[in-house]
């Protein structure tokens, strides 16, 4: 290791699309400050565009649970090859984001061979068992915590942890809702329901059929509803996914639903939305930024659900706005509870009660305040600069 200042190398691994977006922002900022830095690693198009030499493209790696991850058998030899790469090449830093099932193997190898590791979005979802958190704390040199609860858990586990805040706050644009409603040709009496089935193939296959039934039920119960079905931009070119969205949209239209399918401008659609039906994930935080009341759903296969109950400590809430607030401010439906009847009833409750709509909107604003202030990208950069012992460029 210990390359000359001019040839410092950072290995980056960001398996998920949302993680890649934020890591790409960090890389761009670092390259502006230190053009001599070399970046190599695992990620998608966003990361490649930021200047990372991609060894393995992860755009289509998304999986949810234990069984789904096992089906992606081809990731095991890739992970092994990367571990061998780390041992042979000894990069100056390992920068990880999310994707713990893949990235924690790299963190352990880095600890073993003496490579410092900075981990953004460390293992946290579904309250991994205390042993897993302890393992992460012992193998990650520097934890960059995006939430206060994450900071507390890792601090209690003895990790070196910094509360950096969520980089989402640096990237979300503030928009004029009235202007956007005109742009999207929305009538004054039309209400927009944003439908976001997720960014992973497995969750889309499990939840899109449920969401389709919900949309049909709502359109028959309330007038003047317009539905925006929003697919993740990184999946638009994946035919197996885009065909699911297109076919669902066609079936809904045949039943008289006013629905449009979109693959881009996600923040515009969030800004004009009156309510959202969304799969648990980063999108729930983005909707909170625009104070859009929502119903959150989550489903995994039956086998994964059984194993999750055996091996992990399930938290009281899975929705990020609820986790941040430590109370339920928006409804969430998991597994067998995520039925068209339950979900449509929860949406109707808010749609039919303007006071409840305003109350939830205000609570979402309060929840978002727990993410800290803007500037997370800069704070993450400072952690990396400190670990590399680079000269300060101001």
C-alpha cells in the first residue's frame, strides 16, 4: 500500500442504484479536489460516469433477501475475485456503500490485509442481530452514519462512527409545485397518486400485482384521480422489468384507470403527487422531503420471510419515516398484510380527509429534520481525506 501521493487508489463498491448515485457524488467532489486520485471498483453507470474504472457492473444485482441473494450465485466468485484483488493490489482505501451481503465480505478482507475501510449506509436494515452489528463494528475502520439511530447503534457497539447526515439532502431539488402541475397538464381538481413499486426485480414482481389491484379499486371509489406509475430509471432498458410495467399499465387502462407510465423525472412526480404508494426504501425519504403522505409496502418470498424471523430481530417499523420518528406516522404493510384491501383502505383514509393529509405531511417534515443538515457529501469526503492523510485543499 502507501502509494505516492500522486497515485493513491480508492476501491469503491456500491451494489445498489441509490447507493451508487450518492457515492458518485462523493467521487466527483474528491476528483475535483485531488485529480491525481485513482478510483476503481464495483458499481453501475452512475459510478462509471463519475470517473470510477468499473471492474464489475452491478446495475442488475439488486436482490432483497437471503434466498433471493443465493439465487445470484454468480456474485460469489465475483466477490472472491475482488477479495483477491484487494490482497494483491492493496488499494489505499476501501469505500463501501450499502449492499451488506456483498460488501461485508470485502470489509473483513480489508481488515485482514490492513486496508482502511469507510462504510456509508452500513448494515442496518431490518435490525440485523447484535452479533452482525458487532461484526460490522469490528471490521469497519470508519462508519459514516446517515441516521441518528444508525449512529447510536454503532457507537454502542464500539465502532468509530461519524454522523454525516444523509447525502440525499444535497441532491434533492426544490421545485415549484404549481408550475409543475401546469407542465404535466393537471386540472385543478385532479389528484395525483404516485405509484413506486421499487428498484429491485424481486420486489417489483411481488408488489406490482398488488399495486395494480389497489389502483383499480381506488379509481372506482374516487373521482378525478390520476396515477403516475414510476419505474426506476436504471431499469428502463431491462426488458424483463419494463415489460412488467407496460403490461400492468395496459391492463389498468383497459379497466378505465387514468394512468401514465414514467421512467424519469422522479422528483417532479414526487413534487406534484398528492399521495404515494411506495415500496420501502430510499424513495420513502425522498417523498418525505416533498412532504407527500404515503403508504409503504414490503414483501419478500415466503422462504426469505421465514428465515428472517429465525435469524434476525425484526424491528417495530420498516418504513424509514417511521424509523426516524420512532412511531408510525405513515401506514406500512408487510408480507401478508400487504393486500389490496388493506392498502387501498389506508390510502382512502388520507385522501378523504384533508386534515389528516395535512397532519401527515407536517409529521413527514418533522421526521426529515432528523437526517441532519445539508453537506453530507462534504462530511463524507472529509472522512476519506482524513483516512488517506491527504493534504487539505480547503
